[in-house]
């Protein structure tokens, strides 16, 4: 059964209380909170203050995806805001191992996110030190984009790397996940599906989450 992480990027921010209630009642496992800085990605979203509100409104796991440069400057603020896990982008971190150590030192889970152009082989040396790989199925910055088919091959390669080394790293697929492609993504080896537009724009978000859970 896949873990479902609901992305809040495509929520109606005028109705966040209702969204939280619905999410809490749903079978979603994680809330996926997308932090964008207008520098690493061409969009700006929200900061630790909003994460703190969500932390108070839910008992579910707050999965924070940092699409920002120099994440070491802000990681502690996000941890203090209540993040259960923090993912940093490999492409934004010249000292990736240090970033991972910093997150682990907070006693929370550490993830590494990779863009569509980044080969999974670049994760090889940090794989034993992380809990999660957030593999982008689209170029980061916006919800509602189309899944890049080459991602299937990358999921299979990463699954093989993790299993051959007996590691417990989770593979999270972020961007472009729909009810139509979700079962193929799971079959390729993913553990976690980030659901943004496919859930928020559906007529019955709770039912859509249930359908994804049953895949
Ligand atoms: C994209 C974000 C995603 C996004 C997913 O940069 O990291 O989490 O919200 O949205 P959908 O599921 O609509 O592609
Ligand atoms: Zn994300």
C-alpha cells in the first residue's frame, strides 16, 4: 500500500482550515509542504510560519520539501516549526553531506530531492545516510505539470540500488502523479506518492486519496 503525501501547493489558501480538516479525515499519510524561494525555482510559496500552523492543525507527518538555495540557513527554523522530515535538493547543495548531517542532528528524517536531469547514480555516496529520496517527476516550481516518462526508468534504477544494498530509504515521487499513472509508478518501485492537483482539483478529494491508497 503506497504512502500518500498530499501537496498543499494546489490548495485554496482562503480555505486552509477546511483543507486541514478534510486532510485529517482522509487516508492521506503525510502533508507535503513545498517551500520555494524564487531563486532555486522560479516561484515563491511560503515559509516556516505556515508550516507551524499546519503542525498545530494535524497529527500527520509534515514532510517539508525545501526548493531553496543554502538550505542550511533555514533548516533549523523549519525543524522548530514542526517538520518531521526535511528534504534538500542535491542540485542546490555543494556540501550535501553536511546538509544531511545537519538535518539528522535535529533528530528528524533527512531526504534528498533530485531534479529530472539528475541521474540517480549521484545519490550513491549519500544513500546510506538518508531516509528518503524525493524524486521529481516534473521540473520543480509549479503544481499541475505533466509527468516526465523517463522518471519510470529512474525509479527502477533507484529501487535496485536501494534493495541491492539492503537499505531502508523510501522513494517518494513528486510531481505529475495522477490516478492514471500511479499504479505504474508504484510498480516501478516507489513507496510514496505526492498528490497535488490530481487530488485537490478532483470533485471528491477524500475519495481520490482512498483510490490512490488502494492501488
Ligand atoms: C512541484 C512541487 C510538487 C507539486 C506537485 O515543484 O514540488 O510537490 O506540488 O503537484 P502536482 O501533483 O500537481 O504535480
Ligand atoms: Zn514537492
